[in-house]
C-alpha cells in the first residue's frame, strides 16, 4: 500500500486584511499517485499549493513531507527537497530566451563559474524532443504565443527532475495532441515512482489521469475521493454545489448579412516566415465561426492583425463595409469588441479598480460616459455601468472600487467579457475566452456568447478547446501553417476528422 508522502493538517491562510483563502484544510498525498485538486476559481487550490511550495507563508497548521515537518521559506528550498511547481500564471522573463528561462536558478557551471552552455542546452533540447514540445530554445519569450509560454513552464519543471510535481492548469492552452503526449509522460513518471499533484478545471482530464481527487470550495476541502466510478457530473456538483450543464443548448443559427470579410489575408513576420497565407472566409450576423488549429499555426497572428497590433499585412479585413487597413486601433474598436486570451496582461490593468477596467475603450467611444465635452468622464455613469456588468455577469467582488487583482480569474474574465459585450458592436473577436476557467464560469460565459449571437452579433471564436468549438460554433474553419485546410459544419464532422485537418494530414480544396 502506498505510503503517505505529504500530510497537510488544519492549514489556514489569510490574505490581509480578512480574506480566508484556505480554511482549516487537511490533505494527504500518497507516494507515487496522481492526485487531482479541483474547485472553482478562488476555491483555494493554487494558494494551498503555493504554501506547500514555499511561495507564500501560512498562518497556522502544519505540513509534513515523508513524516518530517516542513515550512519552506522559498521555492528554492522546496526544489532542493524535491518539489517542483508549474504555475497557472507564467513565471517567465520575457526578454530572455527559452533556454535561459529553463536553466535560470539551476545553471550548470564549470571551473571559475563558467556556464556549461553546450551541455545544458543539449539537455534542454533533448527534453523538448522527448516531450514533443516543438520549441526553439533560442526563441525569446516575448516573441512566442501564450501556448508556447505554457510549454516553457512545463519544460522548466521537467529540466529540474523533481520527485513531486505540482502542475497548476498545465494543459490550459495545449492542444489535444499535446495533452495526450503530456499525459503519457506523466503516467510514465508515475510508474517510475514520481508523485504528481494535478490542478485542473478540465474534468475529463481529471477522470482520465487522477488516482484520487480532492474537491475544494470557498477555501475548504469538501471531499477526497478515489477515482472509481466517478463522472463529470459528480465532480462538477461537488465543485459548485449544483448541477452544471456541459453541453450548451442553442437554437439553430439564423445567419443574416455578412458583417466581417477576410479577403486574401497574408502576413510575413520579421524572420521572413509566412504566418498567414491567403485566408478567405466570412462571418455573418447571428453566427459563430470557430477557428480550429494547433497552437502556433496562425491564430495568434490572425487575432493581432484583426485587432490592429499587426498592421503590415496583405489582403483585406472588412467590417460593415469598412476596410480596417488604414484604421487606428481606436477606430477599429468602434467596429469590433475584443476579448483577448491573456486577461491579466492584455485584457486588464491589474492595479486598477473594476470601474477603471470597465471603462477602458468605453471612455473614448461610449457617449453614455461623457458629458457635454467628450473628454470629461461622468463618474456616476462610469460607476453605474460597472455595477450593471457586476450584476448582469454575476461578478463576485466587494464592489466597483475593488481592484481587479482581488478577483478570481473567472470573475476577472466575466468583467472583461461584460465590458466588451457592452460595446454593442456588430462584430466580436473572442480569443480563448474561457481559458483556465472553472466549469461554472465556463458555463456562464458560453451562455453569454450564445445570447449575443442570438441578438444578431457576428462572432469569431478562436479556441484551443475542441469541445468548446463543437459546442458553440456554427461553422468551423481549420487552419494549418497559416492556411485554411477545411471549412466544416460541426454536425457534419467530428473531432478526429478536424484533428487530421489541424495536423495537415488532410486538406480540402478551399476557394
């Protein structure tokens, strides 16, 4: 019988002044098991693991590792004891290369402190190859996508070869193929005696991977269950305290006039690599077009081109008969709403209040927020708009004046989605809008997306989650290496076929 490797007793963590993040939690992790930790955003999962990892101190309780009482004062101490952690929020230096980020803090040196660069880089490349992470060690973090950055975080952990692996949402932006490879490796690590703590909102993954599952809610442990006969419904009910709808009900789309046209859209980056290659598709009022593809095949560039962050492209983007070619970002925002995939760095200003985050962009184009002079903000109107979004989108917070950083990830995303949908544009660009969220938040945001479609909005949905695309999209456009390989109706295909198009194994003749 596996021995008890980690024991957490009556642990309490309070964030000043009075946020009880972890409330008298008892938890046992057995050696050589994969133990899943699940719960809604803000349930205390990540906080509990950060305490174990030495990132943050705890207020009371005790932690034992192999029957020895521990209280790590830093992650370095945890790594030295054999515990490593991949965080949900990236811990990377953007100006450094992938290689430099991976070895940072554990640099192998020879005499006189000289870096063993050739040896260490060879080891990094070997891990990349073994795990099929498809990364270039010399690429800078600032030049790669969010999905690639997540892979770097996983690579850092694998490089350190620790015995206890804490993975906080490691698959949030990985493709089905990459997830399958990762899971195969995790299972092999388990067979080799490694212990894995796996934090995830993806219940299918939990059921596939975990030996045991611990559910947390509002800082407390609800239950620990052996993964025998469990279902998604069982886990979701334990997480949120109610039944959750996994398949969004929607009426058939009623597409109307063309709102957005993508015509011969191409983009070549600074390294002379073609990222987008003559894309052609349309989006009509009252429909959702989903973009499916392995991360790194042009989705990142497509979003940046449409939003205006890339302007040296060829071809045309037309919204409501307006070419975006010569429009500034602000002028484009009068025509489109945009929910980015990175809610903390792109979608919000973490140090500012909910009011300040709500009125972003609105303050320049929403006449409701200005008085007689368009440069004077109406404070009451700004506060009222924020309160409306808080109420309509069920944003859990202490009020409009609270900092957005005080909210859980799911509630931050609800505010951002509410802000963008309140723009009342005819076209909405959604880039992985539910990435890293719990099942309750995902259900709510997806319902709002369908509601907006039914009100006649044209929606372009980019998502790394095929389940989400099949649930929400009325049409699927598949891209591989920047080219469209297929355009399908979800009801006329399946995930396996779409996966083949995503990998470039199949290609239709696209006009």
